[in-house]
C-alpha cells in the first residue's frame, strides 16, 4: 500500500463519535420477530432477546441505521423527481450555458483522474472485485471504486504496516477528514473522488463513521462475550460496506420489495462476509492475541481461549465450528433474497462476491475445520468457474439457472 494511500491528515477537532445509539425510530415488532426467527436453532441469541426484553440487541440498533439509510434513498429519489421536473421547465426556458457549467466541465477532467486512481487501487488490491465492477455503468463503477478505496484505507489504518502507530486520536482525525469529504473539502485525490460520489448518490455519512467506530473497537477490544457483541463489530467493519454500496448500486425500478428489505439483505451479506473472514482467520487472529468468537458459545461447547491458542482440532472444536458455519450460511441465504432487487448491472459483482465468499466456508469444512494452521481459500479454477455462474444467476435468476443446468 503506498504511503499516499495511507496518509492520515492532521485534522482539527475531535468529533462526537457515538454512532448508533442516538434518537432514531425504534424497530417494528415484525422485524424483531424476524430476527428471532432467524436465530431459531441458535437458542442463546433468541433467549437473550426474550430474557431481557427492554434492552435492545445490536441487531435492533443496527436496523435503525438501515431504516435511516433507506429513508435517505427515498427522500433523495423524491428530490430527483422534483429536480427533473424543474430541469424540464428550465430547458423550456432555453437559457444559454452558464460559466458555472463550464467550470464543472473542466473540474471533471481532474475528477476523472481521481476516479482512475481509485480504479487502479481496486485493480491492485481486489482483482476479482475490480473485474466484477466492469459490468456496472461507468458512473456507478467509479463511485464504488471511490468507496472501496476509502474502506481499504480505513482498514489499513489498523491492519496495515503503520498500524502500531495508530491511536484513537488518529482515528478521530480520520473521522474529521471524513466530515470534510462529505462537506466538499477533500484532502487528496482519493478523497476528491469520494466527495464527488457522495454528492451524486444518496449515501449517508453514518455507515462511514460506523466503520471508523469498528476500527476503534479493534484498538480497545480483543474478546467478544456473545454474538450480540460480535454482530455489532461485524456491522461496523462490514455491514457498513453494504449500506454504503447499495445507494450507488441502485434498486431496480421494477423491484416490488421494500427499500428496507433490500438494505437488510445487503447488511446480511456484509455480516456473512465478515463472519466468514473471522472463521477463516481464527489461527491468524489468535497469533495476534485476538479471538473474534463469542465467548459464551465457546464455553457452551466446552472450549476456552486456551484451546484456541493450543490450535488443536478436536471434536469439540469441529462441533463448535459447524454451528458457526451454519450461522454464517444463514446470513448468506438472507442476503441472496435481496440481490434480485438490485439494478440489473449491479447484480453480477454482488453475486460474484457472494458465491466466492460463501465457498470459503466450504473450504474450511474441506480442511476438516483446521482454521488454525491451514488457510481456507477458493482455488483459481473454482474462482473462474464462479464468475459465469454469477453472471448467469444475475441475468436469469438462481432458479431458472439451476433448471437450465439440470
Ligand atoms: C442486496 C444485496 C445483497 C446487496 C449487496 C450489498 C453489498 C455490496 C455488500 C458488500 C458486502 C461486502 C463486500 C462487505 C465487506 C466485508 C469485508 C470483507 C470487510 C472487511 C473488513 C475488515 O476485515 P478484517 O480486517 O478482519 O479482514 P482483512 O484481513 O483485512 O481482509 C474489511 C477489510 C473492511 C474493508 C472493506 C473493503 C475494503 C471492501 C469494500 C468493498 C466495497 C466498497 C465494494 C462492495 C461491492 C461489492 C460488489 C462486493
Ligand atoms: Mn483488515
């Protein structure tokens, strides 16, 4: 990663970083019931909700961000309709092109360079994903690259070569810089691309702030008492990516499902991906003294941190892993339901990423649950095969494709 990509500017004040908890509408009973249904078979999570009905679970808190983002999308699309009406009126006025428009055009040149740089970073760090974006419309592709680069840089702050120098106040400065980006004051070229993206698409700042919150969590916490705590972490570092991306990817105009349900499915994909990441990296994380697994579930399985640091695959471990993999797959299943609602050109990269990530779970099983010393990965052949499958599903749907192939 180049030093330019990683540079964190010195920003002025520390912002209020409390992200999820404040003043939003509370979640409907129906969605809570759905949450409980999802956790059927994972009794501790459901019983946590039942045991203490007054305290809200992480999932309920996160759902409020989903509602807020979905509302923003709806509001902006209403504004767009209004603008279109106004534009038609202006066109009828037949006014000459003004200086401001000429300025915009010359700025466009620089902006294109900024977006191209983002594209180069994607091509270097996430080749398959970069390939997947090629089928999106140019505008959307560029915006997704800009978001990708911001996410990558944010993650590199705590995981990259300079991670040992990163303090909470460096993250506060990164957050201040984020605010500047959203207010049209970009610091560098990558920021300029993002700044442009957030004016063009109804992207809320909250998921970006929440991702930074996830990085703060990584600085202060290395154990998770239960799935509720882990869920929140997964939302912060990965669910947020979904909430940032969907406003750009767009929902198909012909889609009949609600905006909220699409965002929920998107969120599920982020959570599924991060749970998979965690299960793949158990050994690697343990070597850094980190255990991203629910402590109560480890205990229920008769396991402790010591078993993880010992890195021995036992039957207890296999059973524990089976439960964790089952849960991750449930989130993938939930995500699948929403992909068809995305705009047609955006479905392919999402299916590609979903299929590739889900196969990591199969690879963990194929390694006989040894995620301590054996890295689960999807081989090149499987990767290459997944792409046309993703393309097929994206264009004719999973059910029709299965029928066609059988
Ligand atoms: C309706 C529906 C299903 C819509 C799809 C919604 C959508 C686009 C979801 C995206 C989900 C996604 C790709 C989440 C990212 C999950 C992830 C891998 C997060 C990683 C975090 C930290 O992990 P860790 O440090 O443990 O792991 P590493 O060893 O560092 O890998 C991240 C690394 C956070 C940073 C995330 C990125 C760099 C990815 C950003 C990606 C995008 C903006 C593009 C998303 C678009 C597509 C098409 C996948
Ligand atoms: Mn990382």
